[in-house]
C-alpha cells in the first residue's frame, strides 16, 4: 500500500467516510472533521506509521495533500527493517 493510500485510509477511518470519498484535495472541513477529529487523525497516523509527529509539522494542515506534503518525510518508510532507537 502506498503512502497516499495509507493516509487516505487513515483520514477515511477518522472521518467515518469511504476511502473513495476522500481525495487529495479534500479539506477536513469538506469531510466534516472538527478539531477533535483532527487530533484523532494525528494519533491514527502516529499509530499507523509508528512515528511521533512534531506539533510544528501538524500546524496548518487542512487537506489530505497537506498531510502528504508536510508529513511525508516523517511518514515515508525508512530504508531499514524497522525503527532504530
């Protein structure tokens, strides 16, 4: 599953939408997501990708594409078999 597909799946889960309803240009407002949903989405992404998303990176994200653009470097799979500590 690609990064884009995983992000769309996470957004769809939190927004309680079908994945086909979630597009890259979909804003969280368009999907009916409130501020609590956005916090839940960040938690969902952190769980799905086993990462911690810095608050500074999360600020100003309004669309699915914003997630991929701003958080992509944090979400992209690393070259190894897992996280190193």
